[in-house]
C-alpha cells in the first residue's frame, strides 16, 4: 500500500489534527486559520441581521405567547382590512371616487398625508419602533374615520365597528409591548394627522376617500411586519 503524500492537496477536514513528517505543522496552522476566518466571516454576516431585528427578537421568536399574539392580531388586521375595503367600495359606488391617480392633484392641494410607518420597512425594521408606529397610526386613523362616518351616514355601524377595531388593535399592541418589556416609543403626531380641515363637500368626499386608501396601505404594511415576525 503506497503511503499518502502530505502536500498542497492536504485537506482541513478530518476528525483531528494530522501529524506531519519532520514536525511540520504548517498545514495544521493553515487549517486553524481557515476555520477562524470562517467563524469570523459568519459572525460578521450574522451581526447586521441581528441588528436589523433588534436585540429582543432572538428571544421573542421562540416565545409561545408572542407567537399567539402575532397570529391573533394577523387575523384581526386582515379583518380590519376587509372592512376598509368594503367602505372603499361604498365610496366608489356613491361618489364615483375610485382611482387614486385621478385625485392626486386634489390630494396635494388638501395636504392629505399618510400616517408614518417607516420603522416597519424591512431595511430599518426594529420591533419596538415598528410596534409604536403601528399603535400611534391606529390612533390617528381612529380619529380620522370620524370624517368617513359623517360622509356615509347610512354606514355608521360599519365605520364605528372599524373605529372600535382600530382602537382594540392599538390597545393589543400596547399591552403586548408592556408584557414583553419592550421599550415604548412615542412619535410626535402634531401636524401629522392624515386629514386636514376640509372646505367643501367635494373636498370632504376626497378626504374620506384618501383616509380609507391611506389606512388600507397602512394596514398592509402593518400586516407584512407582523407576518415577518412569525417567520423568524
């Protein structure tokens, strides 16, 4: 049986260190360095991912209570989205206000804005900040839906149910943050309400249209953020 040569083709794999002729330890040294570099690279690649999701998420991802909270409120958010879509159809049928692109100039003139939710986008996601913005945004839309209620007196019950659901979802998130010991962040809301004072009935109709359209987008982002947490 021919003895195996140790040289440039020697592998780092194996159950233990390989003794070399003449006490040559260079291959073993190179193997050790390779393993150390691999570990270091893995740490560097993992660090931004951990930072992206915030420190507590590693512990929260396996917490049964937190997962139940996420699943429950994913379903709740889906239900609210369905109610908003129903009211959007009513506004479309009643006032022929159906397409945002046809109303963008009016929206700009009225200064209608979207409640902020940038902390829930994937590149800047942090659990505490995202939950805080969802909570605060739900409170903003709860108030703005009053304009929709005035605009659609025949659908007062559905609008009031939507307001109640928005308030309950906001409370659920606040309570869960407190239960988990997450830091609550309060963002300034002055001047950030989605609906300014409206001067005409048409502007009121357009304002109600954009409250619902913006709320639907807000809920879509919130839904994606909650779903993202279930997959960690």
